[in-house]
C-alpha cells in the first residue's frame, strides 16, 4: 500500500507540470493584453509599456514561462494583477466558502440520492420505483443555472422562505438553496447507481445464506447487500465532490456566492494570469488527491482489493 501511494504521489508531479504548462500557454495565446486591462482605456502607451516591464510581459514567452515555473517550484503562485495580493492568500480566503458549498451539496446528494436508490431497489417496478427514476431523470437533465433561478424565484422571492442569493452572515440559511441546486444532478446519478448496484447483488447466494441464518432483513440489506454495492457509489461521490470543489462556477455566479469559482471568472475577464494559473493548479491538485483517497477507500471497503507494488 505504501509503495502504491508513493508511486501515485510521484505521478502527480508530471500531471501538475502538464496542467501548469497548458494553462500558462493557453492564457498567453488568448486575445487581449493584460496591460490594457490593468491600465484602463484612457491610459497612454507609455503607461502600458511601464506595466509590461513591471510584470515581465516584455520578455520572451519562454523566459516568462521559465520564471513562472521556477516560482512554482519555490511555492510562490505569484501576485494577482487586479488586487495586488498573493494568489495563495486569495485561494486561502475564498476556498473555504467553496468547500462549504461543495460539502453541503454532497450531503444533500448522499442523503437524498442513496435513500431514493435504496427505496427503488427494495421495491422494484412499483410506483415508488418509477417515481424515483422519473425524478432522477429530470434531475440529470436540469441545468444547474436554470434550477438555481427557479429556486431563487419561487423559494426566495415568492415564498420568501430563504434568502434568494448572497452570502449574508454566512449562516446556513444562505447555503441551502445553492447546495440544493448544485447537488441535484448528483442526487439523480447516485439514485440510479444505488438502484443498479443493489439490484445486482440482491439475489446473490451470500444474501440467501444470511437470511437462512436468521439475520434481520435490515442487517442483510445494509451490512451485506449495500456494502457490496457501495464501490461504484463511492466513485460517483468522489468524482462529484472533486468536481464541485473545482467547478461550482455557475452556482456561485447565480447565487452570488463568494467562492473561488466565481473569483476565477472575474480573473479570466481581467486577464489576471497568476490568479488563473494558480487557481487551476490548485483545482488540479485537489482532483488528484481526492481520486487517490477514493482509490484507497476501495481497499478499505472491499478486502478483495489490494494495491501491490
């Protein structure tokens, strides 16, 4: 296991290097000059030139790339062109809000999705099963931004049960609507995956043996059936959680949630290269680490899975 983890950690290095390289050169290939965005429309050419010299835009592209790569190796993500603050400090400030939103969305997805999938599997081809699958199909097909606008209008504006948007005092009331909007598609995927996994194992011989030994049905379902169907569910949970941490841009934008995804949209509009590159690198690191954790959970949940050197 230790050898496997070490090998995965070492493989992170070329992956992150590739992310840094692609992000750096794609940003420079995009149309527009960051000096124009920082100087403003009324700035003179001399002012723009001073900005280019200050931030190194006048140097060859490969030289800029080499300097940036060297700084990354030192742990320096650079200084934001817009706020003139360290990128690492901006990420540390904004990411907790994104984490709260992603974690809340996954709690909603796990509670509703797995419950709906279990009910559908335990009562197949019934009204409850069909209703759960129809709702899951609607959930998969519903765009996040459209669902967010519906929740804001009906729950926040018409019924006034919850704040329609914003961060407010950071209380849970401001978190419920964006968490539901973000987690709806995961609810649908988890429901269908849980149903398929449970139906696959419900008639296995070890369950028949467990029932023959006099075990209660609850123990048979959760300790034996669900435990053997949980591997694909863990995969969905891990991938969705990683994507929420790195890709909840639409939800944050619609609900004016001050997270990292919303901030990177502003950085793209302003050609804030250090903030764009640093945030993308941070998202890639999170995605890789969560995938590693999911792989390790496989071996913990299923003793038949072993990672040998």
